[in-house]
C-alpha cells in the first residue's frame, strides 16, 4: 500500500502531466453548458452516459500511472453508472428542484476550479484536474446529476452519491480539501 505522500505525488503527477487533457475536459464542459443554455435538451439516457466519460478517463489515467485502487474503483463505477444510464428512459432531461440546482451548481464550480495539485495555480480556472483525478471528477458528475434531477433515477443518485461519499479524500488525495470534517 503506497503512503499518503506517494499517493499525493502520483496525483500531482497526473494533474500536471496531463494538463492538455484537463483543458480539453474544461472545453467539453463549457460546450455542454453553452448547449444547455441555448436550449438543447438531451435525453436522460444520453446525458447520464456522457457523464460516465470523465469517470472512464480517471480510471484510465489511474491505471496508466500505477494507481490500481482508483483504476479499479472508477472502472467499476463507470460500468455501474453506464448500466444504470442505459436503462434510463429516452425522455428529455429536466431541471432538478431549486435546492438541487444550487448544490449542483456549487459542485460544478468546485470541479471547474478544483484547488489542488497544479504546479501553477494560475491554471486552476482552465485546467483544474476534472476528468483526471477522482475528487473533482466526482464533483462534476454529482453536480451535473443534481442539476438534472438525478435523471429521475434513485439508483443513479444512490450509486453516484455512495461513490462520492466513500471515496472523498481518503481514496482521492488524503489532503485537507475541506469536503468533509475528516478532510480538514
């Protein structure tokens, strides 16, 4: 089992080595937000399947950089959420209730500017490691899911919520990120 310092060094390596991929994820998220703002409404199934892509990215990068725990955990989460997404109805995505929009929006902003691991802090707003590292990616997926009313699926909400609460910081970064009292 690697030490917390080794885990942190590995996560910093991923965040900095794959910086262009982080920028690409920011572009994808910005384009999706713009499409939604212009009135595009994908089906619940499509939107949920699209949200699996950054989870697959985290898994692939974890395997590539010798982090088998995150690789396996995110592969399993990706598979589970993809199966759930494939069973969602083809109805259009609707907005969640106001409280979910507020919380989901906050999670999306947190993912967008996730404040850890980059060698140059000026890059956080364009290259925070969402789609690269577990914590910001889970914040992205959960935030989008909240804004979309959980896609009308309790199973989606339970699986994605359980993944987030079980992995947050102990499996992710082991740092004082402030998500939970245990992280401070």
